[in-house]
């Protein structure tokens, strides 16, 4: 990793820390889905301590009656939240989760922007992306942490499409991984991304005047569905 890239990542991390800084003084922002996510993380962390590697049943949901939440809700966000809560105190877990995800959003946007613009502008694009108003609404009003994770992964998916158009079949695994990660983060976002990915591939084929990238993209999407199907 080059020194310039490390510097860019540092400023991205500083910007993410600035977004969550008010929580150090005012406490966690308790949005619409805050209790759902935090209780899921605590439930998963408790089951991990009991040796249940992949939980299915949320024991404390519905006033102790439980529900098969972890069969239906995508696992990426509750696994990350439980992992953070297993290391840090729970009162720090949500702010740490948001900081990690926003930093990841900035890094993925930086890598996408570097395809077209120089490092300083790419760093600015990354900071603007991670701190955009929609992300702030998610963090401070909605607490939709699965959706926030999908937003962080979106630039990585677009970057994979750009590289697929340029480099051919060897970028198919990258596209499959990014596509699967979004499906494992948030289903509504993944549905939108699926339609958007088809449009991006069609537009790329139109620019190249060739349908070969469409078949590569279809292979990447099939691979992504397969990776998410476990």
C-alpha cells in the first residue's frame, strides 16, 4: 500500500470519527431500528459464548417468546455488530459499528473515484460520500445498520463493474463477492442493486459495442447469488 493511499485512508477515518463524535457527549442516537439491531447483536454474542456459531433463533425477541429472526434477516450486519460487542463494551458497540462501516464506505468510494480523478479529489469524494445527508439520516434518525452497510459496499460493486468492463473475466470473482456482500447486508438495497447492476452492464456494453461484458456480468451475478445462498 502506497503512502498516499494510507494518507487518504487516514483522512477518511478522521471524517468517520467526526460523524460519530456527538455520540461521545450525547450518547448513541436511538433511531427507529436501534433496539432491533442492538438486541440482535447481544443475542448473537450470547449464543456465540454458548458455542452456537450460526444462530437461527432470537431468544429474547417478542418479550421472550423468540422468533426465527436470524434465518430471514441478512447476517452481515448482525455478525459484525456481535463481533464488535464481543470485544468492546456494549455502550460503545453501536458507535464503533457506525465508525467502521463509514470508514469502509469512504475507502470503497476512494477506490472507485481513483479510477477517474487524482488522489486529493478522490479523498474529497470519499469524505463527501461517507458523510452525505442520507448516511447521516440513517445514523441519527433511522439506525438502519444493515442498509448503512449496503451503502458502504455500493461503490465497491460499481468499481467491480468498471474493472470487469476493462479487464474481462478475471474480475468476475470481485463482482460476485461485492454482489453477494450486498445481498448479505440488506435485502431491499440488494433488490435495487440487482436492477441497477443490469442497467450498468447494459450501458457498458452499449459503450463498448459488444455483448461480451454482459455475459461476464451475468456470471458475476450468478456467482454472487450462489455465494449468498448458504
